[in-house]
């Protein structure tokens, strides 16, 4: 039986969800989970609000409790390139800025009303040094993130538009109804018209 204490405005359903997420990789005692929770804050955002904007000097990492986000890189001609989408039970940030403590080069925007748990780089370091289990947890999450990025790079270089769309459907079936087709087209690197043909 898990005993739960309200920490940092964590509601009990949120605590359960977050603890279950972590314990898919590492088990935690109640005391360990209490220590972990102390490093996170709860934040709520409305649709179209930004969690990170290009140029921000203090970048946080986010665990998505509910909602949907897009991570975007905007080039010098002001064209937006969608790097990724992130939904419930996922982590997202401008990780280059987070780990190097430099200005954000990407923006993280809500596509839906969103609730997150967030922590700073200092929190991350303290958490890993204070609880080795969490160092293992973050290493495994980072490894899977790296594998996913590699897969997407290969897809963009070697796959046809149809193959990229089919791969997206297979990997993220629940996102199709939640994301405007114009954004899916941008993510896949195809026109809106091409996506309409692929999805018909």
C-alpha cells in the first residue's frame, strides 16, 4: 500500500501517476518518492501559452501530466520547424539549453490546456546526486529519447512521405485526432495537400 503525502501542491492522482511513471524503471520507497517530489513544482498553462520561448535564459525540464505540447525551432526566415510533440507521460524541453545552461534556441508551446511537473537543472543535479536510482531513471529516459531522435533522422533522410506518415500513425495513433493536420504536415515535412492525399 502506497502512503501519499501532499507535496509541492501535488494532488493525490498526480502523485500516483508520477510515481507509477518513475517505477516503470526504478522502484521507490515512500521516503525516496518524498525526496523526489521536493524537486518538482506543479504548473498549469492554457492553450497557446509558452513554457519555453526562444531566448529564455532559464530553461526547465517538464513532465507532462495532462495536455499536449509542440517543440519548435524557428529559422532565420521565421519558418517554424516542429521538432517534436509531447503528450501525457512524456518529458520535454529544449535539452541543449537545459543541460548547457545556455539560452533557449527552441520554443515549447501548448496545443491544449496543459499541466506539468517541472524542475531546474540545479534540481536535476541535486536529485541525481542525492538518489542514485534517479540517475539511472534519467539515463534510461535519455537513452530512449536518443533512439527516437535517431529513428526520426533516418526517417526524414530515407523514407518516402507515405512511409513517414505510416510510421507516425503507428508510433502515435492517439495524436492523430488531437493535432491539426497542418502541424502534422509540418512535422512530417510535407505540404497540407500531400498529407490530405496520404490520409484519404
